[in-house]
């Protein structure tokens, strides 16, 4: 679903991109991903960890990530996600789109500095 | 949206649930590691995660197909609701099943008789060649016989438009010898028959052009059913011979189970090739049906054009001999044309076409009443569920969703009713086919489900669902939640509007039931008229018989004497009061006609050659002159007895005695002068319904071209079955080679009334059903209105209204509905009656007595149906009714 563009689309897209980026170095499970996003944004981006899972589900459905059950660092079963080739391509596309948007927004906000 | 996900959404849900559990475990462990106490650690983990149920739900929703999911929900909810009121669901499904079942069964019959194609290769390419407008009764006409064999020969040799042609005819013949003999349904075909039709053998081989040799026939094939029942499934083509008529014939093959020949409703037993006789083919016997397969790309119009072009040559070359110049001239002007033959031919089509369409209409009306009833039930339910709907609306359900929910209930009912109806239709159509069959002619129809029947049933289901579901659903969704919640189901303020819809339904039911009751009474009375109709001759105690002695090898000059000897044997059988020979049994459909000249007048008369005891046997009085005696021999003056119509038509009322009539010559029947010696009253000729034609009887001894057979009419005081058996035994002992058949004359006549019987039976059944449904409907609505006016009636009673007045008040309400319904129904009956007119016997469709009877019956039923709730209203305890408030 989710074909219709809604107000959350940008945020959703952003969350998707963040997840993909987090997975770029290697496979990780949901708990790790959530903390990684929090940590790397220096706690600016506070996601409710639960909301990560529908996003993971959506990304997996689109074939950008793949999942498998594995064992966590402290020996617990966890579902790991890894970036697929299509996901890597998508990540590049999203990042360049994001950069364009950020530049554009910056230009609007600070025209003098240009 | 992914269908794979949709189908595996439950699996995914569990998978995600495990994943969430894994997260919580890890987070809890981390929290403990950070030094939290376990309980607090778990709570903190859950806080961090958010609401797991919401997350799961969100993922679950991602996996669903929205409309499908909600439709499924609606249906499941509807099923639960219906399970909660099993009484309502049962009544609804049963009444729908009856309605749909009856409609489908009748449609199945129509489909089998009218719409189904022959089970052969590309049936739509088949065309039949016929004379435009028929042959005007010229020559001898057999069932399905459209052309003579000489005509077929010329068509076969000259035509270019068909890739193949064939001729076929059906006839009853005999297997076995003498009294051992049995009938079989013979299918006579030209050599190309099976090849052109593209029928493949089931066993052995089918007939080929080389089988069409000189007479007698040596090879034959049998139908699958005959092979199973009479030959025990024995392998064909082993050289064993079967005696057919007088010839030894080898069975070389079996046709496939679905092949029944070319006439829908009949089943053939043995197919034999036409053979070439030594003498020339008769040009006056119209015995074959000629069909062809159009060449690819050719059309019926082109075939017709070619046949038309060939016609002059064909008819010029095949003029029957011994005809008067006028008939010859008419014959030469016949024109051939091609007609579609993909559905074969069928006598059932003529006899049952109108009755079946009419019955379909009647069954449709019954279904309409059932729908009106259901709509009423749904409305009543909707008003008792008003609170539920109000709550749902108040909680934010959209009205559209509510309508959909209610429609889901209707759809479920319609689907269940239709499924039961289709199951019911299977047995019903079997009963219908069985009721068409009579002892003499068994009807064999393929009523298996096909796409047309299923489409029909599905269409009916959708219509019924729309008919009884939509209006109540729309109505229910329009309530104002606040008002409904306040009123709480016991208010006095329920608008009249909802009632008026129910009143409309009841009026519809009453008027449609009246139409059906009128139809039922008309058809039942018409059938009764036929059953009690006096055809002018004796029916009961009469046995009709047939004796054939072509296996006795008697010389032709002995035939007349032998017939007399056989008749004497019959008369000497104990129990036989009287017996006579005849060339034609009356009232059983067959006809024998010659052209006659009376003075300067020319016309036609039916002819029957009978032995002296005929009029006594049949109880027909000779009102003027004399009947026949033993003194009327082959050598005495030709004498005749005519009926009154003959005298009226040809002698303009003058005394017929002593007048002469001269027959017009025909092959084997030279022009002969008969002196009229007696007059009989008008009797029916070959059926009960026809107008009596001019009829002539002549002595059997003076029959111009007798054959080695005779018909018999026997009057006895023992039952026909017993008499037939006794005569059979007697003749088998003395003349074992004689073929003997007997039947109960009265039963034969009644068997001819099978279409009328079917109409009477079914329309009677439907009429009763309609009346019952109307009664239930009226009862329901009056009860409902009374329940709604409980409070008001309570006040009236408390203020001193008498019971009688309350009853009258409620009944007056019902009477108004009844009056409107009956008025509308009468008008509709008069309109609808026109289509039934031709099927009625002895009464008109606007028969006032029938209309009055139906109206009275319905009024009585309605009074009974509304009296019960009215009395209940009158016995209301005012205290109870008011305390409710």
C-alpha cells in the first residue's frame, strides 16, 4: 500500500534512507539499527523503536533489504537485515535526492550566503 | 501490494511478533546490564519500543488488500449475525432455494429443449433443407419427414454448397420374432450420416457409405444405452445376428453415450442404413429429414439461395405419380430453403415451448413474492436492529459501510439460497422430465448443468439479492442515530415511512399472488375440462391394439380373411364385449386423409376403414341410415358412413343418405365412388382439442391397398391390461408369428395431455406456494404494525375501546392493503391472461368465475392471516403495554 503521497512521505523516506545507510557497513538487527540511528544523530532523531519495524517490513517487501535469523552479540536470537544490491542503488538515489532537497532548502533559508 | 504477502500475512505476523519479542529481550538484558532491576528493565524496554500491538497491526495492514479484507470482514460478520438468528436465516434460505430451484429447473428444461446444441462436431455448421411452407399435407407424412427419398437423391447429387449431406428418418421397428417381438426406436440413415456429423464410434465402427447397399440391411449400429441394457455391453462386430423386422442384421458398432440421434428428447436404439430396394423409391412418402454441413466460409443464406435455384429441377424430376393435375402443379412450385439445424429437431419444442416459457414466468413471479417477503423480513429486522446501527454510526462507521454490511447479509443469504436452489433444481428437473414421459414415448433430455444454466442461476441470485437487499439496506442506513437511541425501540414516533415500504411489499405480494392463483385455477380447470371432455365416443374399458402378420408369409389374397380370423379370436377371448378392426385409432394423433368430390364440390375428408362392429364397440350411435354389415364385402357396392360435419360442409345440410362421394386418385388409391349409407354425430378426430373435421368411414373389406397389419379397438369389462395379456396369450398359442401390441385407450388419451397436466400441476403448485407466501407476508406485516402500535392500542383499550373495535381497526388496515392488491392483481391477470389463452381448453383467460374464485380465496387467506395478530392486539393487557413506557 502507501501508493498515495502523504505528508509523512518525506519523513518515511528519510527513515528508509537512514535504515539503509545504517545497514551499508554490514548486517544488523532491529535493536542495533534503532540505537545506531539514535547514536549517530547524537540523539536528535528520536525514533520510537517500534516504528522501525513497519519500515523494515516495507523495505524488505520492496526487496531493498533481506533478512535472516541469527544470533546477537550476547547470544540471543535476533532477526538480521542486510542490504541487497537493489537496496544499495536505492540508498545512493535517496542520498542524492536528500542532498538536493537540503541544498534547495538551504538556498531558500539563507539566500544571502549564496 | 503483494498477493504472496497477502496469502502469508498470518505467517508474517507471527514472524514479526517473534522479532519484536527478540527486541524486547535484548533491550531488557541491556537494561539489566545497565543496572536496572528486572521488572523495571522490562517496563523500560516496552516504553522504548512503543505499542507492540500497534506495530503488528500496522505491518498486518501493509500485507492486506483493503477492499478484500473489509469484504471478508463484512461477510464473516454477516455470517455471525445470521447464525444468531437461525430461524430467520432458515426461512430466508429455504424460500430462496424454492424460488431459485423452481426457476433453474424450468430453465434447465428450456435449455435442454431449446438452447442446447447437438453433441456433434461444430453443430453450428449444420443446416436442414426443407420445403418453404411445408408440403401442404401431400402424400404420406412421417414424423420429422420433410422430403421424399427421391428428392434427397437429387439434392445429394446436385448440391455444391455443403461439404457433406445426409438424410435420416426415425421409425419404430421390431426386433425378434412373433409374440417375442419388441419395439425398437430405429434411426435410418444414409451412409455419410456419421461421417458428416463427425460422430466417433464408442466401440467397433459406425455406418459407412458402403453399408448403404441393396436391401435387406445387413449391418447396424446401436446407441450406447441400448448396447448397455439390451446387449449387456457385449463387444459388437462378432458376427452374431439379430433379427430386425424380418432380416438378420449384424451389430457392428456402438455410438458414444452423449449421442442420441437428431431429435432432442428422443433416444434411438438401433441405427440402420437406408437400403436400395428392387422397386423404385416411392415419391409420395415424405419420410426423410435432409441435412448438410456448410462448407467453411459458406453461409445459410448462400445455401438457401442454392437450394432455391435447384428447386425447379428437383421438383420437376420427382413428381409423385397418380396425382391430379392441380396437386402436380402445386408440387412443381415447391421451393427448398436451408434452415439452421444446430439444435436438431424436436417435437417437444412445439408442444412445450409456450408452456415452458409461461412456467418460467410463473416461477419468476413466485421468486418475486419470495423476495418481497424477504425484503419485509429484512425491514422488520432492520427496525429491531435500529439501535445497533445507531451505535455503529455514532462510533464513526460510514453509512456506505453500513449499507455494505447489510448487503453482505443479503448476498450471503442469496448465495446460500442459490446454492441450495441449484441442488434442488437438479432433482426438480429430473421430476419434470419424468412427468413429460409417458408409457408410449419416454422423454430423454440432457439436463446436465451447463454454462447457460449456471449463468442463469447466478443472474437470478444477483437479482434476488438486489430485490430484497438494497432497499432495506438503504433504509436502515438512513436512521438518525440520536433519534434511534432515544426512541429505544418502543417509541410511538416511528414514522409511517417505514411502514409504507412494507405496505408496498405486501400489496405487491397480494397482487402477484392473485395473478398466480388465477393462472393456477385457469390451468387446473382447463385440464379438468379436458379430462372430463366427452369426445363423442367410449374411452374407458377400451383397449387399442395393433396386429402385424408380415412374418407369417401369407399371400396377399389371404390377408382380408386372416384379419377376420384374428378378429374372431379376439372377440372370442373371455371378457371381450365387442371388438372391431380399424385403419386408424381415434384421438391418438394419427391422421389419414383423402381428397373428395361431392357433386361439384371438392374438399378433404378424414378416412377410416373399419369392420362392422366398430360403431358399437366405440359407442358411437348411427343416427341416420345404417352402419356396416358383413354384407359389405370387397365386391359389393362401395358404401360410406359420414359424420355431421361432412354433411354440413359438403351437402349443405341435405340428407346425406343415398348421396355419392368420389375420392381423388392417389398412388394405390384409385378414384372410387362411395354411396353414403349412414350418418354419425360429430366425434373428435385425432385429439381432444381440435375442431371436428369432415370424416368418412368405409368397410375394412373395401380398403383399396390393405397391408399385412390392422388396428384394433376392443371393448371389455375387464381392465385393458388384463384383456391385452389374455389376447396376447391366446394369439401366441395359435398364431405365434403375429406381432401383437395393446394399450389402454383412455390412458393413451390422457398421456397426450402431458403438457396440460404439467401446466396444471406446476401452476397449481406455484399458486399454492404464492398464496402461502402472501399469507406469511401479510401476517408478518400486520403483526409488526400491531407490535409497533402496542402502546397506542394499550391507551385505546385503557380508555375503554372494545375488543371488537380494536380487531376491526387492525383488520381494516389489512383490508385496505388487500383491496389495493386485488385490484392491481386483477388488472395484471387480465393483461397476463392473453399469453395463456391458446393453452386453455373450454374457458377464456378472463373467465370471471375464476377471477372471482381467486380473489375470494386470497381474501379468505388474508383475513385469516391478519385476524390472528388483530386478536392478539385486542387481548393486549393495557397495563402491560403502558407499563413498558
